[in-house]
C-alpha cells in the first residue's frame, strides 16, 4: 500500500513538473512573438517614412535615378521579408541604400536646409533608435526561449510539442553603417601650386650678381 502511494505521488509530481514546464514554454514563446511584433511596428514606420524621404531628395537631385530605384527596391524586399532572418538581411540592404541616398543629399546644401527633409531625418533617426531597442529586447527573449527548450529537462518535451528554436534578428555591423562620401576635391582634382619663378627663387635683398648685401 505504501509503495502504491509513493508511485502515485511520483506520477503526480512528474505530471505537475510537465505542466509547469509546458506552461513556461508557452509564456516564453508568447514573449518572443510579442517582442517581434514590436519590431514589426517600428519597421513599418521606417518603411512608411522612406517614400517621402525619396521624394524630397528627388526634388533637388532628380538625376540620381539609380539611387532612388535602389532604395525603392530595397524597401519592397524588406516589406516582403517573412522571417527574422530574412528581415535582418533585407533591412541591412535597405540601410546601405539609405546611406547612399543621404550621401547624395550631402551634395545639396539647399536640401540640407529643407525643413521637410530635416524633419524626415529626425523621424527616421528616432525610428532607428527604437528598432535598436526593440531588437535587443527581442534577441534577449529569443535567447531565453532557446536556452529553455535546448537544455534538460526542457529538451525532452520541446520537440514533441512543437517548441522550435527561434531566429535572432541581427543585422551585420557593416550593413548598418551608412557609407560616407567626401564631396571635397580629390588629390587628382586639386589645383597644383604655381611654379616658382626665378624672382621667387632669388633671396630677398640679393643683388643681380648674387653678392651678399653690405
């Protein structure tokens, strides 16, 4: 009788542990989904700002058609991304295209002084900061979830119940850095200094014969 009670208690403890572990996985998965939703909100805002930014720059540099098309295509690809991995790659390419767009804008002082352009720059910078914060929260949440389902005893029940490893949202540092373009004269374009004349070569106060002054 005592052995039966012990067995029943053990079964109940195992069942309780299973339920608690399963519920923990569900909560962590929901946190990951919620954190990703916050990133999507900020990415949508970023995508919504870009057309206005392109149109503003186009008003001053209409001939930079290739740059505008690159930004538009990169934006479309970013909007079509389905997974965090795809989104990270697409957003990195979009950041590169935006970097080229801002490099073009640097050549136009009138554009830099345009109030609408400056406001769009500020809004985009604010959105980028929010994306960075949301990305950190998301990646931390994914790390917690992945650790939970890949370590014992979670690994025993994670697979059979569909708890799969989640992707991080990481953009390469090189892709996030906006390229800088120097619009100043290059060494080959700089005007060479005038050649020295014989008069310049002569020492001040020297006589025509090259003698020393008295």
